[in-house]
């Protein structure tokens, strides 16, 4: 489960309070993902850049990791306002969001630059969460599969089968983010299953089944249980609900039928 704080909260004090509140709400199954903890619920927070280091200090003891909301694909130079992968790695980031819908639409990140970011993140030993998804107009045109397949194919150019072990995919139906519109759990699962067929064509069935695919479309405490019953949904990328400790804690501690 990943919490993307976006341009929130307003102050460092608020960020540390949110992080501290979250640490008190997690179950015993929350832990860092590795070979010894393959069945745990991995939790990653994506605070704004100024808060990353101190948020990490608050949450690392209980197994929560931190990530960066974006990076630039150059190592250094005259790129005012940008941060490099080495910078975010030095403050403890393990993951980087690449291609988030807001980076695509607001900041005009295209697939070529997103691909360069994915490759730079992997080459630096960090893990990208590659975000893909269709807009409302693309959804209305019934071309969501074509859009997702194109983004996935372009953004993974040059990524090897071995590197895919460290890649997470997040499906974001852009039309369902903050709009009041809802992508049902079964519809989301159908897209996830389709994405696995694309991964199988790009790599093989082993990669397709092993790759973790998150859902990110206005996930709430009310919707998470049903989402997580779906066989091809491996987790969630949570926006607004991750800014309320009680809501995100409930999402992390999702409940599925026994």
C-alpha cells in the first residue's frame, strides 16, 4: 500500500504529526517487503521532498519505507527546481513514482521522459512505481486498453526481464481521481488482467504474474476491501485518504473474506 501525499500537508509539523499518527494504527502484518516477509503488507509513503528525511525517521522502525513523488533523469547540472535520483536516495527513498497522472497532465511529462526516469531509477538501485491510465475522454472513446498498452510499452523500453523484479505498476483511471466518478473493483481488475497480457507479450508469463500491479483511483476505506478481493489487484496507490491517518490505517489494514 502506497500513500501519495502530493502537495500536502502545509508544514513539516503537520507532516510529522500525520506520520506519527499512522504508526499507531498498523497491524502486525505491516513490514518491509523482502524474501523473509513475502506475505506482509508493505507500506510506502510519498511525502513532499522537504519532509522525506524526517518522515522516514518517524516511520522506519515499524517497517514503513519512503519514496519520492518524482525525479529528473539527469544526475546534476543547471536544472532549476529538479531533484536527482541520487539526492532522494541519500535521504532514504526506496521508491520513486514515475508517470503519475498529475505529472503527465499538469507538468507535461511524456512517455519518453518517463521512460528515462524509469531507467535512471532502476540503474540507481531504487524501485519505480510506474503509473499509467486513461483520461475521461479516452475512457468515453472505449480506448482504455489501447492507451494503457501504449503507455506500458513505451515507458518500459530498455527495461530487462531481470529489472522487472523491482518495477511496480499502478493503474490510475484518471477520470476516477477526485471527480466523484467510480471505477468498480471488477472493472479495475479486468484492466489489471489485461495489463498482465501486455507484460506477457513484452516479457513472458512469469514476469506478467510476478509483477505487482496497484490500483489508484480514489481509494477509500469503504472501497478497499472489495478492491483487494480481486485476483489481479496487488495493492493500492492512495491519494487523499492517505492524508488522514485513520483512513489510511484502515486501508492498510484491509479486510478480505477468510
